[in-house]
C-alpha cells in the first residue's frame, strides 16, 4: 500500500509516522512519500521518519520529493496537511483581526477566511493532479479550515473526506475520566468542523447507555478546564461544546486575552524551530515529547483509522465510534462529509462533522440527535458563512470577501467587515492574484 503526504515537511509528520509504525497491522503501508517544496526541511523529516520506522521494525520505504505529480502517482490515499504561507501567514491571521476588535484565529472568523482563500485554490490544484495521476486514490484532508476545504473538494467531484482530531481527543479524555476503553464510547458528535457539541456519550455504540449525565455530574470541572470555559456553562447547557466554541461564547474575553499575550502562531513558530533542531539529531528515532505541545493530539490514530476503513485493510475498527474492537475495515468514526439530510435544516451539499460508517465506498453519516435551536441556529449561521467563504475562495472579489465576513457570527457588523476586508486583502495579496 502506498500513501502520500502533501505537506510532508510539517513538524506534525513524525506524529503521523509514529502512528503508521505502531498500527501497522491496521494499515500495512509499504511505501510512504513525503511531498513538500521546502527541500532542507523535508529531508530532515524524511530521515527521522526512516529512523522511527526502523526502530519499530516497520518495513515501509520512505521517499521525499517536491514533485506533487510524481509523489502521488500510484498512491492509494493522499493526505493533505499543508499550510499556504507557513507560520508567517498564520501570525498575520491572528494579528490583524484584533485591530478591528475581532478574534484573531487561524481557522475561524476573519483569520479563518483568509486561510480558506489562500488554501482552497492550492488544494483544488493538488486534487486535480491526484485525479489525473490516480483517479482511484482517496484524498484525506487535515488542512484547515477542514469544513470549507472538504466542501471545495467534494463540490469538484473528488473522492475526499475531511478529518479533525477534536472528536478523538474528547473521546480519549472522556474515556480516561469514566474509566472506559476509548473504543467503548460512541460520541453523539454533531455540528460543523470546529463548531461541534457532544450531545451524548454512549457506551457500546449508537443507542447505547448515555454516560453524558454521569460525565457532567462527576467530572464537569475537569471537562470545563479542558475547554477553558466556566463549569457553569456546562451545567446550563447539559452538553459538551468543543473548545472552539469559546471563541463564540466568550468572544470579548478572548479578544482581550489575545491582545495581552504572544500569539499562538509565535509560540508555534518558536516550537517548530526547537523541534526541527531535535529532528536533525541522527540519534533521535522516536517522536519527542515536545511534539505533544505542538497540537494535533491523536492525529495519527484518527488518520490510520480513516485510511484503513477507506482502503479496506485490517479487520474492523472502533475509530471514534464503538462498533468493533480493533482497527481497519468498515468502522464508525467522526469525519467531515456531505450532509445529505443528516441535519435537516442544512442543505444536502453542506459539509457536516458527525459520526459516519466508513468503508471502501466512503463515509455514510449515521442518524444523529437533532440539535436544539440553541445549537442549530449557530450551525446554520456558520454554514451560511462557509457557503459565502467558498464562493469567495473560488471566484475572488472584494465584495464576496466582505459578504462572507459580514455573514460570520464573529463579525456581523458593516464597519468591522469593511475594515477586516481591507486588512485581509492587504495582507494576502501575494496569495490572491485577483486582489
């Protein structure tokens, strides 16, 4: 089996390699191609990947290239984990929105729109190359904003599934708190990428005993601390929002915080330099502990589960659901895929993040609890923004950018949308030819 990773020079990649090595029975990778234009960085990551695999006795061959066409040729699956503009662009995305009193964040709000505008055309070009070279390959998108990027891929007719690590991270957290094996728990995970709520935590799969009341009664303080939200919020909602909901539920507080401390982008950029220095050590043959602070926890496990299900390898898997005891083959897991009536208040071609049955034919969403109006209203609002954001990414134009910003619930005011539009275009001219 051949896998290709576009953005293989990312400091995330050793996490992914570690997962391939540990879970080789689920996903028997014979060849792994890391694709990235940053040659020196790519060679450092590639050498570490070989050492990690060798340490664990994994036979896969690792190659590196800057040539997308050559790298994806013959691949069974292509993972996308790229960042157009690098950490420098992320730093800008987290900075200029604050000048208008709005959240500066890389995947939501004005910064998230900037990232979508830069990213969608590049991802679509890569996907077309994959289709020309190997039309049967699955594209697994981990590139943010996952919902918008996945919708772009699916609208263009690509075999694509979006992947995020929020659900698997919460599943692991809940399992520790409840004293369960992760595979025992099925999350009623409902919403859009980076806009989700856990409406149930079920033992044994869909329809199983709901442990959410027990989780909140016994462990609400620990869950609230993880989300950086007051416990009172969980008590009032009776569900668990993802940590991205803090940008909506505590917008002004977060804006103040972001204006008073170094940005996450600056922290990550410094961490990446430290990681790359570690990766260059020829004696290092495992992922360093520092990588856990970089983000992307359980990314490798989620990626292996998804790829194994899509490619039909292994012998049944649990993913972030609970329908089997191992990995590989058909499984239930949280993915980003077409709505197709799953949330009846959204268009069928919206991309939702929910539990789905995944096999070689792709994901099919399971029936999910209908979210209450408190959540459905925000889901519908952000879904409408994502539709406008994708239109702006595909067709360009200042007015389309303005309309997307005006529609976003974290903006929503004409003066703010005007100021953000000017700043977004000024900071992204080199990536937006039409600007």
